[in-house]
C-alpha cells in the first residue's frame, strides 16, 4: 500500500452564529501517489486510557483504495466530519493516521465563529 505524500488545508471550524446550526466541521486534503483513493474522518478508537484533555477531539483518518489506480499524484478531499451541537467547545482536533498510509496531519486548531 502506498503512503500518503502530504496533508493540505486541514481545518476545524465551529459556528456559533445566531440563527445557524451550531456544529463543528473538520475537513482537509490528502495528497496521494495515485488516484483511486477516498478519505474520511471517524472517531478515534482508543485502546488505552481516555484522553487527558476533553477539549481535544480525536479523529482517525481512514484511507480506502479502489481496485484500479493510475500513478499520478492526486489531491483527495477528505469527507467532512461534522459534530452537531458539540458537548464541548473543542480547542483542537487531533487527527491520527493509520500507520500504513501515514501518521496523519496531527493537531488542528478549532476556529470559533461568534
């Protein structure tokens, strides 16, 4: 399996504007060595003790390769991850990779719109 070449434009935004749905949205772009990939974010599966800071949302970046791919560097948009009416005003999102494809983009600061 090919490794991710890079991560671009990962951002996390929580909208607090009156009249709008309060939601945290996380997305970004993964640079892959071939086309034929898809990417999505899912809640992090922790095998050890719970996270130390509840204000950091932990996600896993899941990469899926199709059966056919062309050797061309391709930017893959990550399917937006959305938390409707989050229980916390998260400060950061930490995105883990799966190890096979890369380490993940790491820490992303949440922007809060008031």
